[in-house]
C-alpha cells in the first residue's frame, strides 16, 4: 500500500473513532450511564462544563445527579469538525440539548433547550482515541412551556434513563 494511502486510511479511521466517542458520550449522558461516560475519557482527562470542572470519574458521578430533576434529556449532535495532528486531535461539535421537566415540577412541564458546543482534545494512547480534555460552551438557552403534546398511548414504548432503557436490550 502506498504510504499516502495508509495515511489517508489512518486519518479516516481516526475521524470515525473520534466521532463514535463523541456519540457514545451523548448517549451515555442521556442514559445517565456513569460507566459509559467514564469509558469516553482517558482516566487523567479533565472536563470543564462550567458548572462542573473535574475528572472523568467525578463527571460520571455528577451527570446523573445533575440530570435527576429531568424526565428526559436528548443531545442532538452535528457532525464534528476534527483536526488531527498525529496522535492528538481537536474537535468542535455543535449540540442542541433538550432537558424536559416532569409535570410534577413546581414550574410545570417544560423543555429547557440549549445550544452548545463541545471543544475536545483527543489523544490516541495504545491505539485508542479518548477525550483528554473537554470544554463545554453555551451559545444560547431558552425554556418552552409544554401545554399541548401528542398523547402516547399504551402501544408506545418509552425510553428511560439507565440500563432499563430498551437500547441496552440485545
């Protein structure tokens, strides 16, 4: 294989592996899966979400507590922009996040919508890409009251936080 083709193949594979880590972290966050959150970071990484700053282990414990008031969350990600320099890569990922308060919340049922970006430094160690540093930037936020919604009847399977979610069934 031509060395240029080998470099291109490594670049494509690296971009795909990095994107998969970003997607896995969003899923782990929405499922509030601490183990899966930790797996997206190198153990000595640092996460700066503003309201939280610390290690992956601390972040993985913080997320389920921070999201506990919400009935559901969903993080919608745009394809990341990735710039790779050997075994280090930098990415910027746009995200629209929905955090839905339950009807029992004192403020009523509503959706807190956030536009944010993840700025990540990835490192490939032992052939594995993981986050070495994440900074979360907020671009906007607003809250939408939920007054009308489509009624989900008995035939609809609802998602839920944790490993009881049907996405874990195999």
